[in-house]
């Protein structure tokens, strides 16, 4: 018997335009259901994890994340740890995970797929006992995300990321990293190191254009630092995906990458963390059972 737990994050930007709780309830009223379901809303940061964990204890076997990429990562982590199906109704600012998948964010179509319950196996990555489902990055991009998260508290739109870029440019400092890609070591001043399952982040920026979300490999893009002025030029090339052709860019497909530096800042699926001097990103030997 299918038992679905819809876990909503009302703080996601999409909730300002649409009441997803009411929308789900109204949609399911008109459908002959072959499953049980509940709808619960988080009320504070991180509560969606607790709701998901309690749902597992109560026998729910499908977790439906309704929110942005951060919500998907939190609930997805619980799903893969417990070998459950994961469904997604994108309700974030950019919905980069679904952009990387090439899937529509249309509410009705997403609900239709959830009701059918068909699944596709999709890769995901791990680091520091966490899971990530789209892209994790280190360096300038993590700094951008730190500022963008703060700006989103005031401006809940794609403009927050552009403001984050401007603030990060002002405060960015050159930094040296050692990276070990499948046991091959490199060392340089990198301004950005992106590690991903998917290809797009930051509002459809195609940072990892060769990413295949089912190939069992991480895509890695490491861009060397030249100057702050060069960073401005580089942002333009990243937007149109020509950055991978330049001589200061290294692009890999690998099972793992270890990054070593002082106080590494990390952006993963739109979330931010810092304070570690070494981090290893790996492709998981399992896959997420994504309802699609």
C-alpha cells in the first residue's frame, strides 16, 4: 500500500504566489486514489527533516518534497537513507534540480506524475555525512550563495542571486586549494570548484554542461583564479557555458574529489556551510528512486 507524506516548506518563494497546501488538497479531492496521504508543513528551518524522519517511523513509504532545492536535499537525504521513493513539487526561486533534470515545474503535471508513482533512478552525491542531489561548489560560488541567502530574506526572487554576485565580488579574496580527483592531485589558486550530479544552478547557469544524472559519475569544473576583473568576465562565460573551453578551466568526470584548504566554504543545493579544512565529495553507489 502506498503511503505518501507531502512535506511543505511555506518559506519557499513559490508559496508567495500559490497556496500549495490548498492546491494539493483540491487536486486530490477529484482523483480516485490508490494510496493514503498526509500533508504537513514545516514551521522553522530544518523541521522538514524531522517531519520526514517521523513519517518513516509511521510507515510512510513515499516522501514528497514541496519547496526549493534545499527542501529537496533535506527530504531526499531521509528518503535515500531509508530506501524510499522521493517525489518533488518544485516551489523554490530557481528550481535548479528540475532544470538540471529537464523536467517541467508545472504543478498539475507534477501532481499527475506523483499519482501515477512511476520512478526513475537518479544519481546523488555525498559529503561530510550529507547528501546532495544537484550541485555542490566551493569558493566564489559558495560566497555568492552565502550573500544570496541573506538577500532572499528581503528579496525573494532571482534578483537575490545577482545581488549576491555583486557582494561576493566586493569581498572575495584569492585562495589556494589542493584537489585530489580520483587519486590524481592538483594544486592551484582556484576561484570556483563545482561538483555536480546535475548541470545547472543559480537560476539556469550551466556550470556543468556535460553532466549526466544517471552515469554514476560526478562532473567537476575547477576554474583557476587570475584577477577580480577576470572573474567578472568569467561569470559571462559560465552563463553561456563556454567556460569549459578556456585554458584556466579543468573539467573532469570522476567518482570522487577531495578538496583541501583553510576554512572551506561550501554551497550545496542552495544551502551554505563553512568551517572545514578538508572535504571529500563522492558519487553514491546507490541512486534515489525519483517519482517522474
